[in-house]
C-alpha cells in the first residue's frame, strides 16, 4: 500500500474481502485469478493483504471483525471528504453505520447503509489511492442484488413530453412490477418505486441539490445540443432548467442549458 493516492471521486475506488479464513481466501483467489498477494506485516492492519495483478493493486483480503460477521466483499466509493459524505447519506435517508475513521496513514473510511439496508463504504484516499488496474482479473462492475426499493428522479413538470413522469404511470408500473415478477407473485418481495422529486418545482430540486453539494456543472438537461456540445438554450428542458435556476436565485454553472 505504498502507492501515491490518486483522486477517485463518486465512483468505485476499491474492493476488499472480509473472510473468516483469510489464508484460505488468499490461496483461492491467487489460484483463480493469478493474483500476487502480500500480507501487510504492520500489526495495526490486522493481517490485511494486498492483491496485485501484473504489479498493479486490484483488491484487498482481510479477516472479519467479529465471529458473527459473514464473509463478504465490500465496495468502496471514492470521496474527498468522508465526513461530508456521511452527512449526504443521512440527508438522503441513509444511515451512517460507522463514522469516518483513519486507516493508518492510508486514508479514511466510513461505512453507510442505503435506505433499503445495503452496505457501502466511502474511501478518502491518503497514501492508498485505490485500483491500479482495470485489466483482466481486476474489478470490472458492481451491482445490488435483491433490491426491492427502486428510486427514479422523474418530475411531473416534464409529463407533457414524457408521460412516464406522471404519478399515475409510476403507480401502474409499481403494480406491474409486483404482478409480473416471480418474486412479487410469490410474495418474496414487495417492489416499491420511490420518486422523491416528482412533486417538486425545478427550483426546489435545484435547492435540494445545492444543499446536498451537487456540482451542477456536471449536470446536463439539453435535448438538442449545438455541434460543439453547448446546450441549445431553446428546448423545453433548457427553458425549464433556466427557469428553475432563476427562481432558485442561483447561477447555472452549465450556462443555462
């Protein structure tokens, strides 16, 4: 873990395994993926091992923290402020399971749960920057399985052009999801579609984004951009966005499109 940190923000930065038998896990994964695995001899890391592929960091392997903790892989999302990320999690309805703490001189981490109970970890890099490779035998994708709560950012003000933004459509789709899936029919899952923005004005959505620390320069609304990529400023989406920023008394860093 001696590499210099690189900035990985709001996307997967690292993945590691907590297991009841780290030695067996190291043998298994080194055989399957050809990883070179080295155990950190510093006692403060509790036998945590770093896996490398072609000399690049790809994953970690360590022991579970308690006897009743199941073996599982954990995904880390990069952040530049673990405490601030925790505040965003709580504001969005999640839970801070473990507040931000130092991991030696490697960085800071915090553990969260989303509203449905799924765990995710935030990683604020210091010396340990995260993945060193996206080649074969390294991290490629992450997803949540068994989710019953689906969140979508539709807004009823867009319903004139996009009728799937209507509350009636969302209610019908939720009913269909429970009627047309095996899990729903057998009663093993009750799917719920959450639309936290559906009844808000565009100005209210922008204010909520501001409060959550959204970088609006990275957002896009235009459906008819100019050849150089600039927003047209004339389509319905651009006009609604411009009106929202005006009513929120905030400048649009994307130029009003």
